[in-house]
């Protein structure tokens, strides 16, 4: 079941908002999603190991540890630092999608 989320870039003079959508790829397993926002799409895999959580976005070659799904600041800063070729808009979209997934799981 697809659901939407709101993204906000407040790093400039005027805040920019856009909407994204999340489509779980495996209905009974909350680990794989198709994220679409601001003209970009990402196949997102979320995982957990003994001492941390991680994301994997195979189409972008992104694999990294993350904080909690809804830790927007840490996840965004780490994503931008580890993958400088990723646009700020795409980084925000990915981080906001993670927070929306957390909220969706908790509800």
C-alpha cells in the first residue's frame, strides 16, 4: 500500500517543499521500498545488524549505517558527507522517507 510524505529544504533563503511517495515492495516485510520524490526514484533497502541499522540503495551505490529511522539530522549529514555526489534534494528526500517509514510502521 503506497503512502506519501512531505519533504522540506530549509537550507536556503526560502524553504522549499515537495511531496514524495513510498511503495513497500514486500507487503509483509518492512525492509524494501520504492521511493519517488522530486523527479527521482530510489530502491531502498533497510536492514539491521547486531549493533546498528543500515540502508542500501543499489541504483546509487549507496550503502551506509544510519541512526534511528527518524533521526533526520544525523542521517542527512552522514548521507551528504559519505556521498557528496548525491544532490541535497535527493538526500533530503531519502532522509524524510526514512522518517515517514518509521512513522508508518509505528502507526
